[in-house]
């Protein structure tokens, strides 16, 4: 594999400006994720299973190859998923810390800016694997915490989309599932 200093910047990926919030209520026609088939109690199980699947993706020979111009490579998707784990864990922790007394507000997270600033394309797959596994473990532990009515406590994204701990978990699982579909993991 080429030295990371010899890699050529593939340029930014095409930004995804879609509103994916609908995936918490209906099946995704692309990846097949169906929120109606997932219990909040299954979030941790799915996260732990997906950790192994992403680790396998990072071991592939084509991990740096972009399938098309403007589309992330499996490595870049894995970096994104690592960060998604941290963002969703943080948002869930924020909901739980709010104690259900108020709708907490999430800070904005720009996934495209994170990819550019983090130079995902330049990352070392072995390092990302360790970071990804740690992020998956922390997210699984966080989603193991809510109990009973806590799943209904709310948070508000910066664009005004409202989530409960439950729908945040569904949104998170769709992201993991969809990106495995993206990389054919």
C-alpha cells in the first residue's frame, strides 16, 4: 500500500443534502432497513454486530478506492461511521442528562466539513479500525442505558427535527446499515 504521504487527494465527495429523518418511520428502499422491525433494546446488539462488519471492510484491499467520482471510499465511509457513533452517543447522553424535563438541543454537525477537516481519505485503515471499534463500543454502552420512559425523552436537532431517544437509536441504526450497504459490507 502507498505511503500516506504519497496519496492523492480525491477531492470532496458530493454533499448529501437529503433529509433522512423519514427512516425512523418507514423502510429504506435502498438498504432495506425497516424501523418497524427494530426494538430499542436491539440497538446495542446491532451496533456490536456492525462493529465486526466495518472492521472487515477496513481490511479490504480496495478500502481506499472510490467507486465513482464524488462518492466516498469504504475508508471514508468508515471514518464517517466512527464519527456518527460519537455524535449519536453524545446526543443520547445529552437527552438522558436532560432528565426528560425539557427538549434538549443538539449542536449542529456538518458531516461534509468533518470529512474535509479530518481528511478521511488520508486516514490509516488500521488506526481507523481501532478508533471505530472504540466508538462502536462506547455507542453500544450508551444505548444500553435508557430504560422505560427514558426512550421517549426528546432532543431537537439544529435544523428543527425532533428525536426521542428511541427514534435517535433508529436513525443511528439506519445510518450504520445504509453505509454498510454503500460499501457492500
